[in-house]
C-alpha cells in the first residue's frame, strides 16, 4: 500500500492534513482529513468566571470571533437567568445586526479571497495563479466589490463592538452600548464605505454572477463531491431560516425530517460525538440514527436545504430558484455551497437594512436581570454552520465545564467523505500526482469554508507537503508546494 499526504491543506483557516492510502494497484483504499494540532480550549476556560466567557472564546478565531462571542453570550444570559425572549428589543436587535455583519463579511472573505481563484482560473491552473492577487488583476471590479463588501461588514462590527476583531458588545443580560445616530447614518449614506443599499445591489449582482457561472460550468459543479448526507440548521417557528435564535431542524439526503424543530436547550438529548484515533476533531451525530447515518452537513448549503423560506424578499426569490434546481429535493452537491453562501450574503444585507432603519435600534434599554442558574446553552448559526456553546458554573460563578461543538466539527464527516470522493475519482484514475489533483482535494475541503482553529483550536503554517509511502511505509517520493 502507498500513502499520499497533503500537509497542510492551504487556503483554509487553520492547519489540517490529508492522507490518501493507495493499494498495490494504485487504487484508493481510503482517505482521511486529519486535524493534527490541539490547544484544549474547553479545558483551560474552566476556572474562569462566567462573565469572562464571551470575551475569552473570541480568541478561538480571528475570522469568526463574533460568532463565538454571541453564542457564549446567549449561554451566559441563561446563567444570569435570561432566555433570548427576555432581553430588551434594542439589545436583541443590536446583537442581530452584529451577527449579520459578521456573516456578511465572513462570506465575502471566503468567496472573494479563498474560493474565487479556483472558480475563476480552474483547478488545473498553476498555483502561482490561484490567489486573490490575480483575481484583482484579471477581475478588478469583482475584487473591488469583494473588498468593500467585507469592509462594510467589518465596519458594522466595529460600530457595535468597538473593534473589527475581538471587540466587546454582548454582556450578561444584553449589550454594553447602543448605536448612535451618526453611526447609523454612516451605513445608510454613501461615503468612504458604500451604503447598505449598495451592499444589497452588489449582493444581488454577485448572486447573478454565480448563477451564470453555474449555467456555464454545471457539468463539473453538479457532480463534484456530490454524495448523500444529512443537513442541519436553525429555523424559526414558521420554518424560515434563522441565524441568531431558533429551533434545530435536520433532514436526511432525501428530505425526510430527522430532527423536528427541537429547542436548542435540548441538544444533548439528540446529539453525541464520536472520536477517531487519527484526528483531534470529533464527529457529531444524531443519537437515534447512530454514528453511521446520523451525521449532518452544516453551513449555507445545509441551512438552505432545511429552511422553508427566507424572510427577506430578494433572498427568498433566489432561494426558490436555488431549490428548484433539484426540484425541491435536498441539494447534496458540495460545490453548490458557494451559490448558497452568496444567497445568504444577500439575505444578511437585507436584514441589516431592516435593522438600520428601525428607530428602536437607537434605544437605551440595553440590560435586563434575572435569577442565577447553574448552566447555560447558546446556539447560533455561525457563517460556517451550527455553533453550540454550553457552560456549567459553580455557586461562585466559576466555569466548571465547557462543551463546544463548532460548525467545522459538524462538517467533519462530510469533509472526510468529500476527500474520499475526490480521491476515488481523480487519484485512482491518474498515475502521476499532479498539482491539479491535489488542488481538487483542497477545493472539496474549501467548499465547506472550514475553520480548523475553531474546531480543534489549532495553529499552523500553510505550505503543502506531499509524501508517498510504499506498503512497508518507506518514503518513495516527496513533493512540496509553497503556501498559496
């Protein structure tokens, strides 16, 4: 048997490794997506006072700190005796605006900076070509809009949290400051950052762009890493997509409901996590379906599959077209994640406008109080999917237990299956290990927009090293690819 190692995977957040095992005939025997570094965040947060959690957990990641901040804040709200419905309307709307800004900027970062080089230049383009610099050179307007769209989301975060990264907005029972009229006006008017109306217009344009791209390239997009899977996400009571506070819904690959809109506080009744000796990242699954059949994708593709509609008009129109592509059946095509992600950008832009034009977002009723509880659970939809924070505290308010199930952890099984799909399709058919073949493995992983630092709290450098081992584990070939 020979073994091919891709270490680490490039253009993702964090450090992972892929190994492909070939038999003596050069056929793929198995393939794995390994997470190889560990920091143990769930352990070292123990002993800290509960009110520090929303601040500390942001350090899990510099890409989606707001997601961890808000999930932890929702859990800490419960510890001080408040459920989401108990917060003031202004506090809830400010948190939602912060969250939509985070999802908007994160989706812009992934599509324009990480995914677009593969889509625009192709999997077989030289690695020197597959980067955002060349996107800017050859598609200046697309790159310009991508940069400004991400900036808009970051400015929303800065206005509410004080900083674009690792700011402070949510505190136990609400938020620490309101949005001031001049801050709101900045987003409603054209200035050095385009207005929210422009963001909606550009979001619609980029959805049109990806639809045109799909029409031209459907032959490889539809079938690439297409495999049956479950899908998990939050929905409102009426079945609409919900990113901040909703109920858990899951469906299988055929659309059968496997988790019927259960309250987030009951997640432990339905989920557990498996482990494998070759990865630090766990494998969540539904208890009633078991490890083999109970795993789910999460993120934009899954969210659009499980929801009934979107609450904003332009995005809902796009959702209907997206769902019609497979005649209402669940979409299991991994590369359609990019299309779904851009529809969500449009949705977030519309939601941000609704909040920015709501006078109550300038209110001063920011904090509420309740009676202490020994534990709290906070679940939101982070850009990459369903994010769970669960804390228990002692009588002194010190954290005694912390459980984090992050989006990329939910996607662990799906990413491994995507790697195996690509390996079976492209490595088994080729005798020479080419850069394009390796990049196809990475393209499959990148479609999930994994945040490996969040998933196992890993740090690592980003060159790619490929090693081939014979059946006796002797190194017979080596290929090193620089970071992209």
